[in-house]
C-alpha cells in the first residue's frame, strides 16, 4: 500500500465517529431516494402489469339503459378493439350482527368465469355457477375488513329489494383497487364490491337485453377523445351518464395520485439530506485540511504534485460518501421492499414484487459522487493554493478581533467565557453559519415529516365539519320529487333535512374541459354552506355557477367569465352559465348551482337525488332501522364513521412516514451537532488544556466549548422552524393533486416535537463530547499544537 | 576538496572589511548560481523586501551554513533555492534549471528529483510511522534508498514502526532527515533543523546531516541561529537585511561531536 493510502485509512479511522455520522446522513438521503423512487417505479410497473393482465379498460361509459345491440355499434367505432357491457348499480349492504350502514356496488359477471375486460381475479373460494341466484363474490378489501369468507352471508338492497346472498368467493378487480362510494373517501370497511350472476342482476334492474355500463379496450395509438365523442353520440339517447378515459376512472385516479406522491417524497427530502451531508463533509474537510496545512506543505516540498495531494483529500470525501451510499443502498432496498409491500397490501395488488431500476441506482450513486466532489472542491482548492513554502513557517496564530457586541461596547456585560465563545463564533462566521443551517435543516425535516397530522386535522375540520354540517348523507337511487325530502324529514331522530341535486356534467371553456358533478343546493343551504378559501360564506344565486377554485384554474375561468355546462344525464340542453364566485374546497373539484338550476340542467323542475340530515345521535339506531328499508335510499353515509376512518388510515400512513423522517432527521442532528462539537474540540484542545492547566474546572472548560454549540443550536431553532414551514409549503405544493389541496397548517405541537428531537440529538452529542473533554489528556493536548 | 575558485561578493560586506573574500575558494563545479536575486512580498499596501539583490555560487558537495538575524531573509533564500517559492527578479539556477521562470509543475519536478528538505518543525505526517514517512519519498523517485537504510543512516533502525507522537523531538527531526536523504537528493536544505531541540539532540541531528554531506556528497545548506554550528561548514554565508553581509570560509571544519555550545 502506498503511504498516502495508508494515511487515508488511518485518518478515516481516527475520524471514525465523524465519518460515520456523515455517512449516515448520506445514507438517509440515498436510502430515501432509492426507497421512494424504487417503490414508485415498482408500484407503477405492478399497477401496469396488473392492468395489463386484467385487461383493464381504456374507456368507460355508463348509461341509464342501453340496448344490447348497441354493443356492435360501439365495437365498430374506429380504434375500439373490444367492448364488454355489463350491469352495475349502487346498493346498501347489511351484515349480520352489524348495525352501521354500509354501501356497495354490484356488478354483473358473465355466464362463466371472469369478464374479458376488467378481469376479476378469484383469490379464494370459487366462481359463481351460471344460474347461481344466491351466490356473490366480494372484493378482498371489504372481505378482509369485515371478515367475510366463502360461506358468509350478506344482505344487499338491490334496486329496492333485499337480497340475502352467500359469499362464494373473494376476488380482486382492477376497477376497484380504490373502492370508494361516489365522491366519498376510499373506505374499505364501509364500501364493498359484489359480483352477482348476470341473470340475477338483469332481473333485479329489469335489464334483460340491456346494459348500463361498458368498458372498452382501444388499439394502441387510438384517439381517446374521438372514441369518447363517438360514444357520447351513440349513447345520448339512452341516458348516458358520461364517458371517461382511464385517467379519470376514480380508482385509477386515486391510485395514481397516491403512487405519484412517492416521487415527490423521493426527490425533495433526499435532496435536503444530501445538501446537509455535503455541508457536513465540507466543514469536516475544511477543518481537516486546516489542521494538516503543514503536512500538505511538507508533501508539496517533498515533491508531491498538487494533483496527488488533491486526490488524497478527494478520496477522503469519496470514501465517506461511498460508505454512506453503500449503507444507503441497503437501507433503500429494505425501505423500498417494505414500502412496496405496505402499499401493495393496501392496494390489494395480486402480486407484490419489488424491483429497483438501474437508473435509480445510477442517479443515486452519481448524485452522491457529485456531492462528494462538490464537498471536497473547496478543500482541494485550498490544497492547491497552499504555497509549499508554508512548510517552513511555524503555525500562525489565528486572527481574532473584538466581536460586534464588544465593538458596540456591550462586551463588559459578558463574562469571560461568553466573550471567548462569541469571538470564536464570529471568527468562524462561515462555519457557524453552516452549522446553524445544518441544525436548522434537521429541525425542518422533522417538521416536514410531522405536520401532515395537523394538516389532516384541519382538512377534516374544514371539509367535514364546517363545510359539511350534516350527520348523514343519503344518496337516492334516482332523482325524486321533493316529497322524498319531506318523507326523510319525518324519519325518527331527524332534526333537519336538506335536499341536493347532483348532475354529472361536462364543463367546457374553449379547449379546456372537465367532467364533474354539479351539485344543486338550496340558496340558503345550512347543512352544506358555500365557503370561500377563508371560510367566509358565499351566496348561491340563480343562473350562476360556483366553482372550486382549483377547477376554475384548470378551466382557465374567473368569476365573471361564462362556461358551457353540458349535462351528461337527463334531457336538459347544454347552456352557457356565468361563473359567480370561487369556493375554497380542499377536496374534489366541483361546481355548485341552485337546486332549481341543477334540476333544470337535468331536465326536470326541482327534483332531488341527495338528502342531508341532521340527526339526534341518541336516536341513530332507530333512524337506521327505518332508513335501511327505504327502497329509494341508495346509500347512507355516516359522517362520524367517515371521519373516524379517515383519521385511522391517514394516521397509519403518517406514523410510518413521521417515524422514518424523524429517525433520518435525528441522524442529521447528531451528525451536525456532534461534528461541530468535535471539530471545535479538536481545534481548541490545546487552548482548553491550557485553561485547565491555569486552573479552570472541567465544567468551565466544557461550557466554553459546548456553549458555542448550544448558542448555534439556539440560533438555529427558529430558523429551522421557518425552514420547516417552507419545506412543508413546498411539499404541499408539489403533492397537491387535482383532487385535494393540503392546507398549510403547522401547530405548535409539531414545532415542539421537532425542537425536542433536535435537543435530544444535541444532548446526546454533547454528552459524548463532554466525556471526551473530561478525558482530555493534558500532556498530549499541549504537545499537539495545531 | 580541490580547486577553489574566486567568488564575487557584494559591496557592503567588502566595505566593512571583515575577512571577505575576493578570494574565497569553492569547488570547481557550481551547482547553485544566484545573481541579483530579489524577493518582494506584498501584503496589501505594504511591500516587504525580503531579499535585496543577492549573488553567490554554491558548489557541488559543499556544506554551507546560513547565518543572520531573524527576518534577514534566510528562509526566503532557502525556499527559493528549494523551488518552494520564486524570486521577484534576478536569476537563480540549479545546474541548468532556471528556478525563477519555472512553472509550478517544473518546480514540483525539481523538488522531487533533486532536493531534500528538513524543516524546523519536522512536518512529519502524524498518521504514518517513521518507516512510512520515509516511504512517502522513496515511493516517489527511482533509485531511492530503502526506508530502513535511510533510517539506519540517522541511527533510528530501532524505531522503524513508531509513530511521530511516540518519538522525541530529536528523533522526529532525524526521521525528517532520513526522509530528506532517502531519495539521495543532490542537495539538502535545512531550515533551523535544531531550532526546536536541546543541545545534545541538536548535535545528533547535526551529526546526521554532516554524515550525509560527507558520505553521500550531498550539497548541503543549513540555516541556523547558532554560530557554533557554522564550524561544521565549508563556508558561512551571513545575511543581514536581505543582503549578503559576508561569506567566509571555515579554516578547519569540525565534526559535530567537537562542537561546543
Ligand atoms: N509570506 C510572507 N509574506 C510577507 N512577508 C514575508 C513572508 N515571508 C517572509 N516575509 C518577510 O520577509 C522577511 C524575511 O523573512 P524570512 O526569510 O522568513 O527571514 P528569516 O528566515 O531570516 O528569519 C521578513 O521581514 C518577513 O516578515
Ligand atoms: Mg526563517
């Protein structure tokens, strides 16, 4: 081994604690990057493989009742490769010994086995026999949540008739990866998908020789908009409920949004980690080179070229980063496998193979190496600039000057130790600044990992308490006259009832269009008030639209502009409607009108298809008892259960996320604090030893050193809180999908938690350094003048 | 020593009329030649004239001691001769190498191939053992001694695997000398090699330097504050305020053991 290589190894060993802490920060970045991106890539390819093997549709269409012969016409649309029609509907679900109301979707299965499009995978049990009128297949998520297995019984309210059925099998479908009631949260425990025999459903919905739902597969390169336009024309006469592409398919949309988040987390946070690691390395190397000035000059004097000495220090940086990268590769692989498994379980993908694409590894390694080079660049430059004649000089005493405080004549107020601390910090302005930034970033990262809880609480508060004041939301199977509303109001326990009218529409502004529901409400709706982004009430006026602000932006309209509103259901005509105001809904992209306007769009006068109820919670059981048997009630949504479920699922995901990030951030905190304390100790060993010889106690000496570190942390904490706020804002901005916006709310408890994590890491580091100070060998320290 | 030559010397020393030397004998083959050498350091507004026109020749195998008060320019001169620094004006050559106009790379090559340095503060690499510190140099050049041999020359054959922190100051300095001579340099430049050492240790170090000069025929320049050391030298060059005050020939060269402090 060459002597310089040996020196490298021994230096690494001597600096091992610092090397390891920095390597761990690098590992956090690399691991987070590889973990998140490989999870993302794995989920994307698992999803695509699943979609492929299940022959998931490219275009979907729903109609009130279309004759079977239309299938041939659909098949003839250019670009359509295959079409499959079926019958589907929304149902109420009752399980033995379960009081709460659940909803579900029933889908007709072909005579034998699985559909050709949107193939159903049987996970356990068996398929339905062609004439099985009492059997049903249940989706796996619901089956798990409700402990259903072949042989269990369920009761479905199908089109006004109770059907008592026996579970024959448990199945998966690509159409219901995210099973969700229309417009609600995905809630596996309260929404099930049920496959029944075609004959059975055809009879129940009176659909012999007809269908109300179809899925299409298109040829590669076929124009989706053109196919959709052709379908709309074909089905217009049969009560089309709209046609949508795979991108807009609800389950796929939610799935893709969730998968997409991985990419944001996988890039933003690792970038922060890497930046911190580079900073730490940079400081370590600068300090290392400062202590080795004379050695470097001597090497130059002995005839070593700049290049070989520069490479020596670059190698130090590369080894540290390389070690971190290596650990990061392992951490990333574990994290990726773990998260992929977590998510595939959550999505009920039939297979869950994790894989990592070579480009992800290449980018991780490449960025880490660049970082190492970047961190070493300053140090190497200093090496090159160092004149070899320096080797002949004795080490020069550092330049000090009176600190700002002293220049302001406040110095006398400070004790000696404090003056020493301040002078030192001021002299090493850059390093002090960098340490502060490092500590601040770890505070920021903890905040970025934990604020989601605050945001979700706020989201629930705004969307499910302030905007949604009803206790129960009932969806009707069909639009009914207001008499249904009055009937609902007379149910036991009901304190107030308000009707609404949802009409599926396409909104169009020139080239921009979007499919959504227009919700028609009473102008003075109290159970569903219109609120703007600042929660100030808005007024619904006749003849005008209110849009969710995000939808307005998507459609490029502002209040005062007009939009074409095309009803996708009923007999109404498209009309040009002015946009009055924007609402600040955090979830969904919706349009609102008065109920009368919405009804007019659909072609009737003032019918309702949704009812909001306030209920005396003490009489809830009584209410359900009666409500469940009302045939026109397609589903009954209970807000309390909705909130509880939302909390539970978001908390489950959050805890994982918060835990991982806090651990990473603690690595950074320890890395920064420990390193800066160690560096300060190394630089001052001589001085501190001298002070000890002069009679200072260990405590006093420690205070001088740790005081420096403590002061930096104190300064860093508020900066970290600000940075955390910024990072949270960045994440919220990057992650907000079309479907929701995350409110930027960070509660004091989150700041407090971040600060505590930081202080914990700082105390741990300080304790280690304090032990070193206590064991400071006076003789050795006085001998090694650096 | 054979055939001494005449060396011109600057006027100041001449005027002071001490034993100077219009007729100083030097070996026939000058290896270092300096003419009107000047070095100006600029530190912001201030200019420091470290060398104000220095001319001399040093011959092969000569042992020259540089004396002079602190700040007189000794280190500056040694650094320029060793290729650690470049002159502001004038000429210096090592054989046919122009040291004034050389590039950084040429100077590195020159140091690597021809010069051995001994520093006042030893400048050993603390994380390398004595043997490895010497290897640093033997690794760089062909025809180098084995590290053990070089350390043997300075009497440290028993301390091969000790780290600098495990050696006394004198031992560290002797390692530095071994490191400097291991590549069999043509010239050995030492800046106050005994400055940080006590008398007896200093003597050991000087013995090592003298031995190298005698046995390997290495041209040797030693800076010192200690006039006694000069009795080991062939010639003594005194600097004062950036000029050569005097160059004198040592009538009888003493061995280090015979020196009295
Ligand atoms: N790097 C430098 N920058 C500025 N001035 C210097 C530098 N090195 C030496 N000097 C100045 O040059 C003069 C000669 O210094 P030096 O050669 O080190 O003297 P000596 O070795 O004889 O004590 C001194 O006045 C010193 O202050
Ligand atoms: Mg000097």
